[in-house]
C-alpha cells in the first residue's frame, strides 16, 4: 500500500488536532486526531471510495477506531498505529525510542500507557493534590540555612516509609543534572519535584531508568538490576525475593536482554511496561452500561430534608437489625415491668414509711438482677444455641449469631441492677434506719430487723446479707475488669504491672469465679431483712432452670470430650506465629464449614478450653485448625509442638518447621482434647447463591473451610459421583454457585498458612466457581514506583512458571488493601437479582465499612447483600 500522511501544526505546546491521510489506489481514509501529551483520541474518521461515497466514523477515544464502512475502515485505522506511536513518543523535544524488535508490537495507546503509568508513580495522589506549597513548608522546616540534606529528601517531598528508596531517587535526579553534592537548595528541590510530578509516561520511565542506571551510561547491567531489585524488595519487606534475588535478576535479564548483550536499554524496559497484561481487572462481565448505572446510583447524595434523612436511616437500621431490636425490646420490657412491679409493691410495704422511695428502687433493682443473673447463662450454653440454630426455624427470628454480644449486654444489665440495689441501700436506707425515732422503728421496722435496733452502720455490713453482698460485688468487679478487651487481649503498656496480669488466662480464671458468685447469690437471696417468708424468696426460682441447662451443658461437654485425646497426624509451625494441627476425626464428629471447636491441652492447663475455627472441610477424613499464637496459652502450645517437630526439608522456604509425624514422634506429642462442633454465622453460607468471603490475617480460617467445601461439592456434581437422591437433596439445600474470596494479610509469610489450599483450588476449580484474591499490604500499592519492579517481576515469573513471587502459589497477589466499594460493585454487576452472603472474619475496624457497603448496594442495586460478622 502507498500511504502518505500530513497533519496540522500544533495549536499549543501540549495540545494539537492533527489530520492524517492514507491513500491506496481507489480508497481514501482521513483521520482527525486530538493529541494531548501522551493521550491520543480519534476525533473523526472519513472513509471514501474514489467514486465519491463516504462513510463517516464517530469520534472515539483510543487508537483503534471503529464504525461503519465495514472492514476497510477498520484496517485503515489500524495502520494509523505506527504513525501515532511516532507522534506520542516525540514530545517536548524528546527523542523517540528505537522501534521494537521484529515480531513485537509496542502499543502506546492511551489505555496501555495509562496502565503502565500505574507502576511509575513516585508520589502518592495525596501529595500530588497538596502540591508545591506543602513541600515548600516542609523544606523550610527540614532545611538548615536554606540547604536540604539528602537524608531528608524523601520526608520533604512526601515519599515516607522508605528512606533508602528516596535516596536512590535523589541520586538519579542529581546524576541527570550533574549535581554531585549531597545537599539541595530550594530551587533544586522544586526542579526535582516538578520532574517527579510530570504525568508523562516517558518522563517517569526515564526517571526510573536513571535510578537503575548508576553510572549514567544509558545501559543497565545485571549488577545494577540486582541492586535495585534488592532495594525494592527491602522497601516492600519481601524477604522471599531477597532469598532468590540472583534467580529473579537472571529472569529479568533473560526477558529484557534476549540477545545476551549483558545490559538493558531504555526501549527494552519500555516494551516490558507496555506489553499487554496477562491478567486484567474483570470489573464487568455482563454490561458496561450496568456498571455505569450502578456507579451513578451509588454517588453519595445528601437529602436536605432532615425528616427524610432520619426516616431513611431508621429504615436501613431496622432492615439490618430487626432481629436484634425485637429481642432487645422484649428483654428491656421485661426488666422494666419487673422493676415497676417491685417499685409499686414496696410503696405499700411498712418499710416505705421510713426508707421512702429508696427501698422501692433497691428492691426493683434486685428483681431485675435476679432475672439477668438467670438469663445471662443461656447465651453461653453453646450446645443449646447450636442445636436451636441448626435444628429449628428459630434462626429466622432470633439472632443466634449475636449470642456473645447478648451475653455481654445482659452482664451490663446485671451491673445496672446491682447498682440500683446496692447504692440506695448504702447511702439512703441504712442511714435512715439508724437515724429514725424509736417510735417509727418499732412501728414499721421491728418486725423485719428484730426487737433490738441496729446500733451502728457496721451492724448491716457484718451480717449475712452484708457479707454475701460484699463478696458478690468484689468478685463481679474482678470478673468485669478482666473481661474488658484491653485486659483480655493485653493491650496495656508492655512490662507494666497491669500487663503482667492481663491475657486470656486471667480472663478465663476470673470469669469462672461465677461458680462462687452463684452460690453466694442464692445464699444472699435467702437471708433477707424484709422478706422472711419462703414463698417471697424468689432468687432460686429465677435461677433453677438456667442453672440446670448450664450444668447439663458442662456435663455434656465433659462426656463428649471423653477425656480421650485425639490422634495427631500432622503439625506445621509457620511464620507469623501460626501453628497448624491436623488430627484424626473422631467417630460421629459431624460438623459444617464455618463451625468451631474447643481445644484443651493438659500439658498447659487441665482446665482451660479455647475456641478455634475448623479449617478442614466436612468431606475430608481429618480435622485441622490454624492457630495464631498471641496469648500465653497459644504461645505455650506453639512452643511445645515446635520442640517436637523436625526442621523443614529443603525447598520448604518460609516454614519454620513442618512435618508429617511418624508414629514415634506422634507418641511424644502432648495430649489434645476437643469439644464441639459449635455453630457460627459462617455455617449458613450454603443458603446464598453467591458468597463474598473476606478474611483479614488469621481471620481467613472459617472461610478456607467454606471454600474447600464448595470446591468438593462442585467437583462431586461435575464428576457424577453423587447419587441421584443425594444430588436432588443438594440441589435443594446447597444454593452456592459462585464464590469470591478476598484474603488481606500484612506479611508475605502469611501466605504459607494456606498455600496448599490455594494451589488446590487453582488446580481443581475447572469451572471457575471460586475467584481468589490475595492482598499483601506490606507492598506499596500498584501505582507507586517503589513496587514497579516487583510488579514487572511478578508478571514475568507468573507468565513463565505460573507461580506468584510473593505468595508462592498459582494465585497472583495484589498489593495494598482492596477498594471495597469496587469489590462490591464487581459482585453486583456480575450477579443481578441474586442474594450474596458477605462473610467477614477479622479486625473489628473494617466491620462498619463492610456493613454500610452491604446496605448501600442492597438498596441501590438489584443484588441483595447480607452481611455476617464472625464472633467468638
């Protein structure tokens, strides 16, 4: 084809409209372009035959236009690509890079260049928004006599968290300008800042290239690649890359130096950045229009009418919490009714003439305390709660998932009732009795307190009523203090006296003081000053049934654990203080994914039982649990098992110790007793068409079991290994068709915990039912120059070996935290008119955001999200 082109001169420095003509015998194509820096948009295209007929293509963004006129116009537009690459690469007087080697296309389209820019951003979006004035302020603060030291350069420009990397950026920019001093003036800092702020791809590429090219000869040697790779891995806390830095350096050189010249040039690096990505974000599978519509609906808008805003908030709140509301409402109603009943009753009692409303309040508080001391036991009858959840329909109206929260709420109700009972007695009732006249005393009180008047305040304290009340109060205060999260989880200053007293052990032992509390409480209820008749002593009546249920619960747990230890099959001690224990599944131990069990190790304590999620799937022939060792008990467990395990074999990188135990080693292991299983929110996952599983750190444990169970069920259905009856039953009870799994962890070593599971899912999930997303937050986000080389290396290694360099699995790791709104949008677009179960296990700080997103997408899209938070 003979082609010619011409274009109008730029109308401004950065922007131009250019028209290019291509001719070929009897055809003619005219393309009008809008060029702005690196971005090229096709403003219009006209395709004409010499006979005079025209076909006009509409304007479009991007290099590859389309429209009417059939394949002729499309083929002509594709030929524009070569000229566009020349146009976009020759800006601001820069030389265009050499053409790519034969057979390789270098796409400089707006879309591809924009993706490449993500890996070449030296400053965060926040710093770009703040601009030079903020940098100038920091310069004035950090500089000495108008001079800024190299060591403070990163802090000045806002590149915090990696001083060494910022120093390398400083050196690259200084070399480019021939600056040899280790200090900068304000004008020089501003010049550096402006280059780092340059949004052009070529400018960023040149800066990154200069960082690696230490001797400024325009070539990057293998040693320079190794040095910058080591620096980047250190900045991102990726020790695995440091361990294999020679291997990864060779991989980069193999890709970018195919002719074995011993160095890399700028155009080679450019080709790597601009080559098509193997895995692109699949935000919308169905329709971009649906995605756009959802985005429009989710734009935050504030209703100016306060009444409508309040009504909207109330409606959202009730839809999400109606089960909790009616249960709490019923409980509060009963408490208020009991208090009111006793208050009115004692207004007609003779003691009211002396003690007044104080005795009414004290007795009303006592009545609510008796009720709450009874029902506070029910939420912790775990076998009862699990049975009601699994075997009855009560779960549709009763929030069994909140059993522990309800237990804590009732405990505060006990504290309030006890306060209403104790304080009026101490500051009002007793002083009034002591200061009352003989006439008043013998007329109204002698029948209750005896013929002799109490001589002093001590008389009330030393009696049975006073001593038992004092014991109850002291023990309850101890239990309440050690049950607080900051005490239970050792959040005090390390090394302090309170820190030494904190921890789960202290919580466990102090909480079991309740045995003494209940005995003394019943005794206190029998030795009353005013109610001498047995029929009026109702404390035991309140407590009878709950105590029977609770004692029966503890007996059942003791019999079920059987005092026969489980047989341990395998133990692995991982980085991050995590231990995985695999054991033989006892006979008749039937459980569901998401449930948990209690574990006892007599070598640590014969009395303590701790809950841990079951990570194995119901269809497997073993039980497994992964334990994060933070407290004293779990740390002791890890130490015991670590001593018995042998060191890892060669190739088990990252594992501290891992081994399938021999019979001899197994015999030397400490005895473990298990009790369970017990119900948890995640066990109801099968009721939803789609699952969104979100785990932070060790919070992935219940979700791993769910994922394996879904995989096992889909495999059986695909392989036809289910019987017809079983298949029919499963189709009615197992509704899950799609799973999205997001695991966010801080350290790369955490991926060792479930590496086998990830590889198994990637290998066996032939139908693509499960979509895996691993996120490592220690690595700078995609869009930061400090992770640019890691992203390149990740793509190369995954393309060649199919293994991720961070997780060591087939699943590609994402960097930084997910954008949860984008995640929900991804699910909503792909699953219109379906129910999505959102199951979250992890730190409480993320709970409000996920709950709010579930509500927003439920009300503003056709997809219904149901949020569940795992509690222990």
